[in-house]
C-alpha cells in the first residue's frame, strides 16, 4: 500500500501527459497518409462523421464504467461514475510501451479511495480475461456470419505446417527453459496472482453483467466502424457482420502488440487484412486509421475536464 501511495504523484503526472503523447503518436503514424485521409473525409458527409464521433464517445464512456461491475463481483462495489473516472484517467497510460502502466495507475487511484490493493490488483486480470473473451466471441461470430472466417481458414491452410512446427518449437523451448523461468520473481508473482483468481468465489451476477455489457459494447463499436465504411462508399460490399468481426480481430491483435503504443498501426493493418477480400486493402487501412482518429478525439474529450480544470479529480474523488 505504501509503495503504491508513493507512486501516485508519478501516475498523476503521466495521466496528464499521455493524452498528448497519444495525439503525437497518431499524428506521426498518419502523417504519410494525410492526403488519403483528407480524401476519405471529403467523401464522408458531415452527418456520417458526426454520428461516428458520437458513437465513439458513447462507447468510450459506457465502456469505462464496466470495471465497477468487476469490483462488485469481488465484493467491493464502487460507484459507477467513480469507476468510470478512474478508468478514463488511467487508460491514457496505455500509450506507454508495455501494458503495466495503465493498470498500476488504476490500482493507485483505487487505493486512494480505500479499495484494498489486493482487490484492485486481482480485478485487473479478471477484467482482462472478460474483455479478451468477449472480443473473441464477437470476432468469431462476426467472421462466421459474414463468411470471412472461411476465407481466413483457407489462407491459414497454406501455412498449417509452418504454424504447427512453430507451435511445437515454442512448446519445447518453454519446457526447456521453464526451470529457470520459474525461479524468477515476476513469474512467481504472475502465477500466484493466477492461483488467487482461481481460488476466488466471485459473485456471478455482476460478472455476468460485465460480460454481457462488454459484448454489447463490442458489437456497438463494430457498428460504428461499419458506418465509417459506409460513409466512404463500402456499405454494400462490407456487411455489418464483416465490419464487426474485423474490428474485433483488430482490437485483439493490437492489444497483443504491447511494444506498440496503443497498438497503433498493428490494429489498423489487421483490420485491413481481414477485410481485404471485400475491399481494397489501402482503403480498409485508411478507414481503420480514420476510425482510430475519431477514437482519440473521443478519448481527449473525455479527459479534458480532468486535464484542464484544476482540482477537479480531487473533488470528484472526495465526492
């Protein structure tokens, strides 16, 4: 508890800086495609662009509050809007390479409200498992309904032997180095946390509620992406199911690419690759990039009150 408390000023500073780092990362990544993005914007009507932005904002705020259900499943209910505030202000740290910063910041902020560090720490792998599972379900359903799943399986069939050989090699390598890895402190910490999660008697109702809400929001997010594709003229060639499935695949792949801040570039390329049988790869990449820009705008809009109004975060925490 003491260590987390000492780091709170650092996390507070990082939370204020990272949104602008996010803007910088996106600007650098998209600068070579600025001309093509302008063409996309010209092709879209103001109404389509406004609807897409509203959907991004709605998704961002609603998604932020689901963490409170995870805490409730652990027997430590937190007010919905309080959980939303902590999630929103901590999530900006995902733009730092690695995945630990945003989670450490959230544990730090929660501890300032009296949530035990053990509870907030255990809530993070539970939340991650729920999020990845729900995105995976949405991806599988979207690809299956749209028929893109069959196309992907055909493409993967040619790589079956190399992929199988690589998986066997990874398994053997892990088997050989496991005696050394198991003696490392951070590996032991991860394993102990996993065992702690398995021993928990979670409250199923709030956990099930979190799963259902996340699933609905993931579909909602994909619908927003389909509206973006429709705005640039591909609403007939790309079905809503295909857009929802591709968007979910991109989210999962981008989350695994932890060395890329916010999964920038990787997520968009993955979406474009999945949609390449239905539309030009370059167009899909541009649409995914524009969708990411709107998400960054929504994220900044949700953070501006906490960044620009002095003492607001402290007042909200005390309320």
